[in-house]
């Protein structure tokens, strides 16, 4: 190292040789010092708010080889070791897992706008309207328009009241069919899925596709939706290594494109019929007509297009069938596992309705105990256990850790709902905990967020509540239920986009109302 005195001496001599060179030297020295200061600040900043802790992964693949298929419980287990916020490297993507109400509040409320975007699955981009629906559209004017259309024009209380006849017709048809199977084994989840599919599609285009043709369209559409949900639920290398997504190594995107061709054919046929038919009166109105009228009315700032219409129709089906049917199936299984709960629910229904009448949707507001049953099911078996992942638009500090821009953020609702520091006897199915108006699922109580919270809270809460309660009340009021001889009730779960029973509920319906006419 050069002694300081010698350095200054050389600098003095050098400065007298060429003032211009000296100016350049000083400029370089200043820039170097500024650059060094910037690096130091950045270093300290990064170390002040580091990435959340998490398990060490392997080179390139990260933690992918160690993932358990039951992600909700696996993430919960990791939280016991690494805390309520943790990070994993899944391929080249960074995933953050949140497992506490306080941190969920930071993301979904305090930094809501930052986390208002979604991480779009590669397979979704195979669809023409992928990323143009209410689930995946980036936060902005287009998303706000879609949200308003859903909440105000499609599934608001006024519109839902208008379409009650469709829901009633399909639920009564299901009860009639179950009555014809009295004393026989019934796959409850399968029947509820068909019921929900018919309920949702009848509201979508019940006034457009009529007569015998409805059954054919419904069956074809069910198959297409089943293929779409299956492909969306498959682990996809393209999502973990976006740089090689164009290779489509597993062929999932190619398969989705094939399914989309079938979907387009169905949509084109139905919409084509709607255009030919023109406007019907109120009796024949459906969601499709509402959307077509909104398109024709036009909004010069953010118009609704045919792409939006198809995306919203698909959202309604995918978001309103598996989710609601799974909730009803879990509810029936839990009540059968605790017969005293089933008896209380039936007594409440008998007192309000009697055994000579059928359940109407207008009754559900007067069934506090059955409401408590539904809330407890959504606590113990939340439909979307990890919600739809959020994706920050910029780096953000949460819980004194840095969440990088573009990370995939999971809020583990399943773990929060089973946290013993929040819930007394959390593993016990106990509807009484939600009596007397308890259980606000509007997104304000971060101990209980089955529908999410913030700007991206589920837009279909009102419709889900109506369909689940109406279907569940009809099943419980209309029948006693017992397991086939020798069968055991299994309440275990199977992780997926939608949480489902691992072992389907198979039960025997026994009519409990007075006379067969009540089941017609």
C-alpha cells in the first residue's frame, strides 16, 4: 500500500503537470465514491430486509423435488419450522407462503394495490381469452370493468332474484332424482356437481338454449370444463421455468388448445342462437343476454368485448361448480359424522318449513344454524386452501422481509383456519362457534377469510351463499342419510385448485317428508 504522504506528494506533482487530466481524475474519483456508496446502501438495505427464511433447495430446481402433493398441509408443516412467512425456490421462480392473519392483512389490505395482480398460469395463455377474465386480468381499468359487470349486472342481489326460477327448477329436479334412488347408494359429490353445473349453466343461457337441446349442450359443456380444470390443476414445468415455457415440455398447453377448440364451438353455437333469437322478455332472460346487452350498449372508455363475454361465462362455470359442490359434500359428510348436528339442522328446517312443504330460497335467511354449519365447513375445509396466488407489481416489505417483484405469493387460509392460537379445538367440527352472527367472511376478519380479502376478494360470494345454502337445505330437509353397510366415513382431503374429499361420499337417501308429491 502507498503511504498517504507519498500519495499526496505524487498527486501534487501530477496536478501541476496537467490540470485537465487532474479534473478527469477527480471526476472519476467522485463517481467511484458515489458508486461505492450506492452499493453499500443497497447492501445494507438488502440485509436489513432479506428474503423470508425457508428450506435450502438444490441448484436449478430449488425445492421442487421436495414438494408434497398436499401443498396446503406441507406449507403448514414448513411454517412450524421457518415461521409465518417463508420462501421457497421453485425452479427459477420465488414463492412466498403466508400463514398468519397479521401478515395476510399486510398483503391483502395494507399493500392491497401492490399485490392486486395474479401470476398467470402458462396453460391459461392457450385460451384466446386467457388473462382477460376476472381471475387473471391485471389490476387496472379492464379488471375494474369486469368486476363491476360481475357484481352489479351478473351476480348482484337484484339479478340473482330475477334468476331464481332457474335455480329452483334445477334443485327440485335433483331432489326428485334422489327420491327415485331412495334406499340406493348415491355419490353425493357427483350428484352435487351435476346439480351445480345445471344451476349455473341454466342461469348462463337458460333462456337461450331450450328444450331437449339443453341436455346435449350441458353434457358436452361438462366434459369440456372437466378437461379444462384437470389441465389447470396439473403441475407444469413451464410455470416453474418461464424461460423454457415455449418448449411446452409436457404438452399441457397443446392439450389445452385442443380443448379450447371444443369450447369455442359450444360458445359460438350458443351465442349464435342468441343473436338469431333477439331480445326475449324478462322470463327468458339469462346472463348471456345481460352481457350481450352490455356489449351493445358500449362503454367508450373500457368496452366489454366478445372475448370478455366468453371469459366471464367460463369463469362462472369453473368458479361456481367444483367449489360449491365440494362445500356441500364436505358439509354432508361432517353432519353425518356428527348426527347431533344433522338433527339440529333438520329440526330448524322442520320448525320453519314443516314436512309438508319444500325449501325455497327465501327460507335460507331464516336458518341461522344451517348458516353456522356452512361457515364451519368453510373454516375447516376452505374451498381454495391457498387462494389464487398473488403477484406483487414491485418489491414490498412484509413482516420485515422483502417480497420481490413477480414472486408467487400464497396465503395459506387452510392453516390460518386451523391455528390453535386463534381457534378453540380447531380440528373439531363445531358449528356453534358461528352462532349469534359470528363469522364475517366479507374479508374484514383476517382470522377467517374463506373468500379472500381486498380488491381480489371472490366476486361470487352472494351467489355461492345462495346456491350452497339452498342445495344443502334441500338435501337435509328432504332426506335422512346413512352410510352403506360396512362403509366408514372418511373426512380426509385431497389438495387441488379446489379442495376436495379424498374419498367420495357415498350415502343412502331415505325420504323424510310426508308424501311423494312433495318430491315432485
